[in-house]
């Protein structure tokens, strides 16, 4: 599928949203939400990523095949993090005889 | 676009330009998936060590330069916007715009690297570089050194990607100057744009993880 030509306004609006989210991330760094600081910060980072991927990288309006390809990296990363962390989290739960 | 120009840029293994463009983009997205996992190993190491010593990571993170890191985030987001506009200029065949936007993107990449250099210099003088000269006067120096090892590995790998991106933009600007993207052949610019945006996304995660791990 040939990439559609978008209006410059789309890119500048996206830029303003990204800067707003950056300000939010930055501000968050000075507030103590305890254990929630990290999840909120990551949530904002994912929001920024979605904006960049949809508009700057033209995933919005592209083919299903590209949607799938764009998801693969994230999926494998998620699996790698999940499986490794279950290991670290559960170490020492049971004593394994040698 | 004239018939002759279209045939000129169409490689023989493709039926039409649309198929050729789709193949180029698919190839780039697959490459970016491998890049996600390339950085993913470091993100995984970060996650595990932060999970094992959260207090030391928070304390070490307070020694990074949050103003410079935040400014660099803004610089990259701005450069990504210019890159997206460069792709648009290439789509529309506006050669003059394209050249300037590519040069501006490369320039912002260089500013990013300059700020990074300033930060690294401060880290060096404050003995925060892991190794024989590392000095830490708070609790758990081992974990703090691990944080700074990851900080340098992650920002270093990212910086290498930025340098590659700068070179890419400069080469593309020369190509645009030589009218290589004439006749609808804008795909190289779009592909390079995907790379640049990816590098931006990596930084979007590095900023909160490395600079804001402990609230200030």
C-alpha cells in the first residue's frame, strides 16, 4: 500500500501531544507515588510510542501485514521479559534437592 | 509521474510500485523487530537488577542529569517531527524542502549527541563511570555501579544508533541534492524515517527508566 500524504497539521498536532506527555513524565519525576511511579511512567511512554508509531511511522492507514510486523517485536520482548521475570520472582520458593 | 520514470524505479521482481513499497516497508519493520530485541536484552537486564535492588537504582538515578536528559527527549521528538515532514516532502517531490528537513533532522541529532557528551563528561568528573575509578558514598555501591553500567550501555548503544541516523540523513540529503528521489521514488526516505522514529522511541523509554527511577 502506498503511504498516504498527510497534512503537516497532523504531524505538528502529534508533536504537541508528545511534548505534553513529556512534560507529564518529567513532572511525575518530582512527585512520589511510591510503587506507582514506574507503571505510570511506562504507561506514558507507551502512549508516546503509540502516537509515534501511528502517525510518524504511518502505521495508521497501512496494511494488516505491516500492523502484524510492527507488533512482532513488542510481542517477543514481552515474552522475554515475562518468562525471565517469573523465574527471578519465584526463585527460592522451593528448595530444590541437588 | 511519467510511465518511463515509473519503470525506471520499479525493480523487476515486483509487479508494480505499490508492491515494491510494501515489501520495502515490511523488510524495515522486520529489521526494527530485531532491533527491539537487540535493545530488549539490555531492558531485561535493567528490569532484573532494578527488581533486585530498587533503592540503589533510585538513589543512582538521582545522580543523572535530568534537565539534560529531558531536553534531549524534546530534541529527539522535535527531530522526529521534522523527519515525518521530510518524508512528506519526498512524497510530494518537493526537493528543496526535503533537503532542508533532512539537514535539520541531522543537525538536531548532532545537538542530541553534544548534550550527551556534556552529560558523559559530568559523569566522568563525578566518578560515576563503572570501573577502577567508580566512587559511591551511599548504600549498596555494587548495585549503583550496576545501574551506571546499564546507563552507559543503554545510552551508548542508543548513541551509536543516533550517529548511524545522522550519517543516514546526510547521505539522503546528498541523494536528494542529486535528484535520486525523483519520479515517486521516495521509499528510501520513508524507510530511513522509520529507523529515526524507532531510535526516538527507544529514548522515550530510556528517559523515565534511567533519569526518573527515583523521584527527586
